[in-house]
C-alpha cells in the first residue's frame, strides 16, 4: 500500500517529466499519451522510457552537415594519390558511429546520436557497421569515376527517403534497428527515477541522485 501511495505522490510531483509521445512500458504494454500508470503492471508513467522511433527525428540540415564533416574527416582525397588509403576511408565509415556515445565526429559537432531503437542506448560497433556499410562502399566508389553517377543516385535516393520518413530513418536503419536522433531527444529518452523524478543514464541500475534501485 505504501508503495502505491509513493508512486501516486511521485506521479503528481513529477508529472511534468512524463514524455507525451507514444511510449511503451518495460513490461511491453503500450502507454497512451495521457496515462500516469501502466495499465498492465501499474508502474508510474514517469519511469517508463519512450521509444526513439516514436518521435519525429529528421533534423535534416544538421544530419547533412554532420555527414559532410564525416566524409571529409578521413581525408578521402589522399586515395587519389595513394590508392590503398581507400581502406582507411572505408574503415572509418564503418565504425564512426560505433563510439560508446554513438556519435561520429560530425554527429558530435552537430549534437546528434545514433541509438538502438530497442534499448535507446548508443548503437554500438556492429550496428554501426551494418548501417554504415553502404556509405563506406559509396565513399570507396567515389575513387572510381565510372561509379560516381551510381553513388550520387544512391545518396539522393537515401536523402529523399529520410526527408519523406517522419522518423528520419534510412533503409539501413531498418536493417540495423537504429535511428539518428538529436541530443535533446536522447536526453528525453533517458529514464526518470520513480523516487526522485530526476533523469538517470540509459541502462543505469541505481539512480545516481538518490540511490534507488530502478524498477
């Protein structure tokens, strides 16, 4: 009984922390936008993490600028003078989103992240390789003038897909289970402690503010 009363008091005090986008409880039940408790397990709504894929996340201008930075970062023009350098370019593009933060240099500069839609955590190396493989091969193809028209066509098609998709996901994002989101959206996806109402790190077992174990 005391636990239920604690949840109700916390919900009233921290109701402003509830994310009003579509979300799911950890038990798997869908949560409507105005819900304050999970209809299946009864947990307070402010400890439920919304899904990254539920929100519009195109941020198209920043993503284009971040991609320009990432394409220039490995100095691809060296490959015209020293062809083996293309291996460095390909390797960079495969792992650049696989940093612990899920941010390549371009995404760090423009405050973007790549997260797994199943956990809301940074995508990791293997998901980065899967979603960046076409980009990596495309950058290698730019070193061969014969293939340039095909690469440009793919880039334009991918850009159009991101623009038309409300969640801003590319073809490869569906294969890798990832999504590019802004830093602000990432902070909103961080779970909220049911005891103190403050946001904790994704995957945290204990709240760093009050020490409460996450439900």
